[in-house]
């Protein structure tokens, strides 16, 4: 990891819930039904696989959400959490940092980043089964919001409608959204993002690799 922020966005603890024993598993992305799935796991004592335990899985369900909708919900959660834990901070300043700096928190880090972190631990041959939020009910009957978090206000939503630096990341996540209902390996996902939107791919994937290795060139 290059910084403390990397460990927040790409943590060393990766979790997959065993929804149906030995049959169905789901990767819980923040703001994509995770609160409901985690509370169900606790209520029914469902097994949570961590890190290397994930490698044995051949199939993992992944719930995806509209990128802009998820960004707004995630930043809303981030702001309320920061203000709860640090009431001495100025809310307008917290909003300014969320709007002007890339992904300070996992609640609104791109869904592609979440898949990158999962790929660190899963078998390369594992199939990712992409599902939309409208299919969450097939995994859990609970509908729980994060504890203590209020719905986003119209005022805050209005401030988050046009954040320039999120465009390329949203475009990559939109490619993911186009595969709802399909099953793919992580390598196939990355290859498809590169083929479908090479400009966004180069910005999100290639740019980060060039920062780590200046001699890198996207093939």
C-alpha cells in the first residue's frame, strides 16, 4: 500500500457471505445492500468467508448499483459518519473534501475498485454473477438502512450532481452495469472495460499503473 488511504479503499480484509451453504455466496459492496446482507448473516449465523477462504469459491454474486445514485448515497453516509465521530468539524468543509478529492472512503469508492480488491483473494477462474439492486430480494428479505444514517437531502444531492473527476470512474462502472444478468471472470471484466471504453480504462487502470511504474504503457 502506498498510503493510509489505500488501506481504506483496498482493505486487507475481504468478506463474502455464504447465503446458501455450499451453493450461493455474495460479495457485499458498501451501499449495494450490504447493511441488509450483513444483518441477515448475523441474525441467521450465516458464515462469512474472509481473504484466503474466498479462493475455493467457483461462483460469487455481486450486486451493482447505478454509479451516480451510489456516489450520492455513499458521500451522504460518509459525511454523516464523519460529523458523528468528529462533531467539531465543519460540515461544509467535509462536503468540500468529498467533492474535490477522489474517493476518501469505501462507501463511495467505485464498484470496479471493489472488484479489484476481491480479485486479490479469489481464484482467477471464479465467475462473478452480476445482479442489479432490484434483485437484492433474492439474497435477503431484510431491508435495513445503515444504522443512524438519514436519507440524503435535496440540498446535498444538488451539490453532487456534477463532480468532474468522477466521470471516467463512472464510465467504467457503467460497463459493469451492462453485464447485469451475466457471469464473467475478473479477467473478462477488465478486458471488456478496456474494449468497451478504452479512454476510461486508460484513465482509471492505465493511469494508476503508470504512477506506480513510469515505464508502463497500456497495450
